[in-house]
């Protein structure tokens, strides 16, 4: 559900901007709506106020030198971005690889409420989200999960990197403790990481995704929305922030990064 969302409307047309603000403020899911005619001012606000929903006028793109959509999604990976445009559908087709929705708006209430219904439907999808491009981040129902044990977080990232495949204890030790001898002491470190990961996921309400058995573990990816998985499935940049970095906190991620670079090169060829 969209609960107490902070929303922004960024549009150069003052009449349309004020209309959208009034309409959204009548929705119980919206906590506040701030309107802007300048993307730089909108970004400055977003840096100090968590934004869950952004409506951007397409004409803003003409003066948006720093890509407001990308900046918002880097700040808040779960933010929903919608472009509105009163022009032809042909123009909207050129936007198919940007944002969560490109919406033809005639600025009547039915059109805009339809947009909000689509947004709500999207938000009620997978509750678990993993961000693997750049620094690893893990969200449950829009909330960032904090891990008290850094190796527990890294173990989760390794399991996600395997896309549901099994990670043996031997491989986990090799990746997470590369300079340690594979002995009983390092095995205890692995088991401690497993226990800590289970505890963090249980507290976040996502314990069902992590499965362990003797000497191995893996994740159930069916319930996880992940930028890396979408990129591999779609072979395009839609809803994707891939810019040449992948799990850059973990050296073992370089192997997968090489695969992504090959795919990216093919897409740009």
C-alpha cells in the first residue's frame, strides 16, 4: 500500500501543476505534495525529504541537465516516477525506456486517478527489492534493511548474485574470507553470518526468502524485485540504473560485472 507518501510535481505549466497538486492532496495515500517548476529545486527538496512518488512534465526534460529521474532513484530506489504529457502518443513511445510510467494526460480527474490506480497496483507487487547496481541495498516494503553483521549482508548479496542457485559453505568462505584457511574457525564465522542474516530478515519480515541446509544456502528469488535480474531478463535499460558498477563493495562481484559489460556493449553496438 502507498501509505503517507510524500509526492512532488515538477512541471513548467503552472495551471497543470496546481491541478495535479490539488487532486493528489485529496487522496488518502498522499501525505504531502510539493510542486516545482525547476528540476534543480525539486532535487534539493528530495535530498532532505524522502519522496515516494514523482510526477514529471515531459517538457522539464528540455532543461533537466542532470537527469532528475536518475537522481531520485539513486536517492530512493523504490520511488515511483511518472511522466505526464498532453501531446501525442507517438511522443510517449520514445519514453518507453524511462520511468515507471509514461502517461497521456488530458488533465481530467478520470485520467489522473487511473494513473494513481496503476501506481498503487505496482506498489502492491513484490514487497522485497534488491539493488545490486552500485552499492548493495536491500529493502522490505520500502524500508531499507540494516545488517549489524557486515558478512551477513555480503552473504545475502552472494546468494542474490547466484540468482537462486545454491551457495556452498566452501564458496561462501572463499568469497567472504578469501585470506582465511578453511578450518573450523572460519566455518564458525560462516555459521555466525548465516544466523545473523536469518535474524535480520526475520526482523524485517522476509525470513522466508533465505533457505539453508547442511553446508549450503540460497535465496528464493520469486519474491524479489531486483535491478540485476530485470536487466538480464529484458536485455535493455528499462527501469534500470546500470552505469557500469555492480556490487562495488565486494571484489568477487567483478566476475558478474564482466558479464554485464559484455551485455551492455552488445546493446550499444
